[in-house]
C-alpha cells in the first residue's frame, strides 16, 4: 500500500508541472513581474479595528521556468475607519510588508487557482477619539502598534493573451499575528512581466 502511494505521488510530481506549461512559456525569458493592486481590508489589532480601501505595490520573481512558483513581495497600505461598528471613532493608517510564495495549484490553459502562504510585518498608527466607558470619559489617545505574523491568500490568476499581463483576484486573504492581530483582505492585482 505504501509503495503504491509513493509511486502515485512520484507520478503526480513528474506530470503535474508539465500540464499546460506552454501557456506560461510564451515569453520564457521574462522572469520578473511588477504588480499593482487595490482591495478591501479589515484589520483588528490590539487597540484598533477598522475597514479600508487598500493599495498595494509589489514585485515577483519566477522560481521555475514554467512560472508556476513565484516569490513575491508586496507593500500594502490603507487608511482605516470603524465602518458599521459600535466602536468609538478611530482613524488609523496601516502599512504592511508581505513576503509570500505563490504557487499555481491547478492550471487550465491561461487560468490558474493559486495559493500564497507568507509572512508579514505591519505598522499601524492613529487616533482613538474621546469616548465614554461606563460612567467615566476616556480622553483621546494616539497609538502606534507593530505586528508580525503569517498570511495565507487564495484565488485565481489569469495570464493575458500576449503573455506579459497577469490578473489576480484573491478573495481569500487571512493574516494572523502577534498581539491579537487579525486581518482580512480581498484584492485585485494587475501584473506586468519584465
């Protein structure tokens, strides 16, 4: 039984990378990609909670010839507000650097399902306005928080017809970090291969 599973696993490892490899090899010399993106982000930290429209700028380096495995770095930033919550008014900015390993798990022609596990560091700073806490008032406070942790993103990737443009839609993005940090992000990225 173990031998059969080992043979099947070996067979999968040999054949899967070659399925539809021609779609990424339209421009085999192009090994780098610059990316820009927009998204909706939610952040719940030690003292702050909010939603934002986020912007990201990134770079990817292709680790395989067929482009199925990429090392990516993204700089993500946004201005957060407590939309739709009963929390005190708070406004903060968040900047994050995320490094991830992006892999095409399953590909059909130019369309791929991708997963991106990674790590991040985050810096949040802002203000929490005066609020009532029971029978006492808590004055306005300024804060700075640093977070680090792991991330997992999943979604879809489409290679443009000319082989240079890429489009990524990542509806599942979860960030978990130290000091009670929890983040969610939905993003749309546009890439250009160099």
